[in-house]
C-alpha cells in the first residue's frame, strides 16, 4: 500500500500530505479526546488537597499529558511502525492514569464515573488505531 493510502486510511481526509514523517496529529480524534481528558484531569486535580496536588495529582497530570504527547510525537515520526510504537506508549500512559484515578477513588477523592469510563474508552481507541496502523 502506498504512503498516501496509508495516510488517508489512518488520518482521514484532512488533505494534508504525509511528508518526511510529518503529519498533522490535530486531526486525529484520539488526540483531540486525549487533550479533552487532560483538561478534565487538570480540573479534577485542582480540587485535591494541597498536599495531594503535588503528589498523586501531579502524577495524574503527567500521565494525562503523556497520552496526547505520545500520539503527537508518533504521528510526526517516520511511518507506521514508529507511529504504532508511540501509540503503545500512549495506551500505557492511559492505563497508568486509569490506575491513578482508581487510587484516588480509594483514597476518597471524588472522581466522576464518566471520567473513569472515558479513560478506558480512549485507551481502547488508541489500541484499535495502533492495530489499524500496523495492518498491511
């Protein structure tokens, strides 16, 4: 399959060409959703007690930012194999965030069920995109 078809299948019809490994990640729904999730995590952790904001809250913020950052970095790399590698890292960061959110619930912090669900849905979508990227 030619490079142009790979881009069209994976990235949609943004009309922006894949040139020397650079692709506009902003058009990827999983990237947009990961940004939305990071914003939600920042809002949630801002309500944590001061001592927790710089412990668990900071870890949660870093994990949430890592999801979108790895999607973006992978999209800017040199083809599907590297993109898939960074999607794996992004999925791992989503799993890390999921674990941290569950810990926060166990510690008595108010975490909406919707947020817990969104993290899992996003992780699954990243894994699905990785599978599509690697498909011959």
